[in-house]
């Protein structure tokens, strides 16, 4: 796409209609300053959308109209002008009274299309009708967005009727809740506002979709890298035999190793999550306190809601064990992780559990006057499924968390609520038994540090889940 053909859209509307939030969401830029006070945008700021260092679209956040009635009257008096936005700008560029209006009109004079943002929760006023008419008279391609951020819908039908008279397209779009699928739908709708814009907007949408698929691929890479590192992670402590005077000292070592194993796995997960945030351009990140993403990785809530159920785990792990020629321990320890009781000082003593199944084994080897304590790597067959589910859940939020949501008042009594999940369970549990076996075999190979012949199929499974999450085939707003 040539630089001159990059589509430019001016986001217009009266103050505090949510224009900056719309721009933040459409450009995936959560660093755009959004002030909840009215009239805080006083100039036109340009925000390009770049892919591979190249602008594919531009949005211009404009100040609200200050003198819409005067502008409409001027337009009506000069109806014979071929280009009203340019003519108005030429006539009023040096008039301080119209400084905000000229800042708004400048991108229109340069050929930008129009996206009018209105607050659909409020009733239509005469000023709104004035703005609609003067924007119609500009002759620019134009879309209207009903940015209703509340559950109040009683004025929406009236807005639809009024906007349909002046705009080529009218869309409902909640800038605080919009998913990737809704953003792509809006961009596709822009193609209808002017046939001359259709070719370049079609190429813009293709660029978005190609870039999105690449982000999904990068996220799959991050998840698989996390799983490999987590399944080979272990902690080691070497102690002189003469320093071990009692079982209490051995227990202290075990506790420190347990904490080290937990902390190491948490850090690996945090690193992968940071990568995923980067893939989807997030800098502002707030998670509800009851989300499973906030809960500790080894908490009861996470263990209860994520991963396979016991029956699925047994079947998948048995298949993996048979395929790799090894045995995966499905024994029940009956202890909590870090329970504080020393279970055997010999090699292979079982320490650390997740729920009722052991998480990792402690290996103690004595040689040349020292004892080598090794905890890990993780042997619990459910754990990698739980870690995978948390990673997918994190991706779901990163893909569909609107960048304009930073301005949302999450405590507002009439805000649009997040959809509640129909069932609190992870994503892997919904896969079929063959996919469970493929994943279990991949995990078994990863534990041994070996390449798995199942890796390509695992990539396809994860890619399919993430694609379905971003296209709303799976409920991506279920806030587990």
C-alpha cells in the first residue's frame, strides 16, 4: 500500500463522548491519555496503526465541536463551495474563536473520512442533530459509532434513526469492551462508507489479519517455551553430611527447596505472560481480584477449575507413558504442597503435591561426604495442563481486553457487565481424548528435554484455540 493511500479517519464528536477511548481501542494504544473530564482534548492528535514499521491506517483524535451551530450556518451560506471543510479552514484559520473547530476541520480538509462518536446512553439533543447535519454537508465518507458504555439502552433506537439519515454506516461499538472480532467487524464496515475507499481498506483489513495470525503464532511459541522450561525446572541444594544433624534440618532444606521450586515456576509463568502482553501491545493491565489469573499458581482455586479432570488425566497419561516407554506416577500422596512433613530421607522420597497428587519428587544422593538434594522436575501429570490452561486464559484476556478500557469506571453501577462463564473450567478439558493424548505425549518428551514428534500437532491445537477465542467462537469474555 502506497503511503498516500493509507486510509485516515478523523474521530469527531462533542466533548466526553468517548472519542479517545475509541481511538485507544482501534489503535491498540493504551498509552493514549484519556481524561474522564469533558473537553480535555484541545487539538487534533494523529495515531498511526503500524505493522512491520509501516503505517496501514491513521486515526486522528480531534477536539469536540465548540461552535457547531455557527459552523452549520456558515456551511449553509456557502453551499456552493466545492470543498466546505477546506473553505471553512481558509476563512477561519486565524480566528481564535474557532481554534478548536479549525483543529477538528483540518484533517477533514486534508481528505480524512469521519467517524462520529456519540454516547448512546444519553438522549439526543439539538446540538447532536446540528453536528450530524454539518458532518453530512462536508461530503466526506462517514460512519457513526454508538459508544454506549452503560446498560441503559432506551435511547439507542432514537439514535439509530437519527444517525441513519446522515451517515453511510452506523455501528454499535463499546470502546471499553470491544473484542478483536468486533474491531475487525468495524474495519470491514468502513469499506461500505465509500466505494472508492474499498480497495485500500480491504488491504488494511488483510494486513490486520496477517499480523493477528503472527501474534497468535508468537503466543504459541511463548506457551510452548514456558512448558518446556517448567517441565525441566528443578532446584538443587548440596550440603555437607556433618552439617545435617537432625531430620529437622533435612526438613528445613526440603521446605526451602519446595519454595524455590514454586517460585521458579511462578517466575517462568510471569515471564511468559509478559511476552504475551507484548505480543498484544498491552502496557496497562488490571485484573479483577477474583480472576483465576490473580490467584496463586498453586492455589486450590486454580487446581479446582483448570486442567483435566482425574479421569481424563489418567487416560491421557497412560497413553503418554505407553508411547514413551516410561511410567508416569499417578499415585496419591494425600498431602498439601509444602505441608511441612518430611516423607522419607531416601532417594525418591515424595515431596510436594498439587491437590492430592504429588507435584515433584525429592532425590537425595550421598557421596564424598555431601548430600545432594534435588527437587524436580515436575512429575505431576495434571500440572502441565493447568499451566497450559492458565496461559490460554491469559492469551484470551490479552487478545480481547480493549485498550480503551483504561478509562472505564469499573465501579459504575450501570456499566455493561462482563459476561459470566457458563462453566468454570479450563480450555483443555473441552478438547477430545485424542488431543489430550497428544498433549500428554508432548509433556512427557518435554520432561526428558527431548523434541516431540507431536509438537506440530500441539501447535495446531493451541493455534486453533487462540483463533477461536479471538473470533468469538469460544467465549473470550468469560472472566475466570
